[in-house]
């Protein structure tokens, strides 16, 4: 079983949206996948999936509603891929999860404030003993190519010794089409716009390639 966790220091970064999209894409390709929803305050994925099932949208997948990091790590059965959607605002539970999964994803909007929050989380996790090669940043809510390049340059200036944070070359753009899909219980890979679907799928495929290689 491969385990991947999505974490963040703040809300509204598309963390749950990317986790849902990964589950949908894996299910579409015949992979047995499940999600642990650790967001006790909002249960974003659980509510999204409930509406998706009511609207008879396929594919679906199993979601475990859990209340602790330990439960999130132990709730899965024999799925091929386990996805953990951690709550916003990293806590001690984040470190426990990060030490026991194969890949940790930090969705990050391109503002310097959001990037600094994610870099701070990276520093803390590395200090807690999480290997750098398990950590990856995904830029989200990006407005333009210029904004993407500026964010990449800013992240590249971070000092992590001999290594640099791994950032996906693909990003999730700030587009109305994504919000519309999510509101209708579709994933960000299932919008009405092929270019948006392709962009989101590129992110998912890059994450899966890093996870499974």
C-alpha cells in the first residue's frame, strides 16, 4: 500500500480538491483507492463525496472519517493507494502523519505569505526527521505564467542546505471552471474545459509518478 498525505498551514489552498482529483483519477484507472478525511471541522471530502453519490456521478471511492492522526494512518484495509487529507494548520499530528507516509504534498498559493508558511512547515518537518525527498510543493490558485515563475524563483531562494524544495513544474490555475466543477461535486479533472482538466491531470500524474517510482 502506498500512502500520500496532503497538508497545509492555512485553508483555501485546494488541498482537498487535489486529494479528491487524485482519488477520482486513480478510481478511473482501476486502482483501489480510499481517502482518510481528518478535517474534523469541515469534512470537506466526505460532504463532497456524499453529494457526488446522490447525483450519481462516477467513479466514487471510500472515505474514512477519522479524528486523529493515528486513526488516519491505521484506518485503511487493503487498498492500493491511501490518501490522507489532513486538517488545515499543521500540528504535531502533521509530523506523525509525515513520518509514516510515502509522500507529503503541500499545496501552496503563489503569494510570498503562503509560500513562507509552506517553507516553514518544510523546515519543521525536516527538523522532525522527515526526509526532504518525501516532501513536495504544488503551486495552486496561480493567476498567470508570470506569477508562477515569480513563485518558483522565490522558492528557489530558500535555504535548505545542499538540497532545494521539490516543486512540481505543473500548477493548479485560479479559474472559475474549477470552482464550478467542485460546486457540482465533480473533481478539478472533470470540468467542462479540456485545458483545465489537462492542467489538473498533469499535477496528479506528476504526484503519482513521484509516489510510485
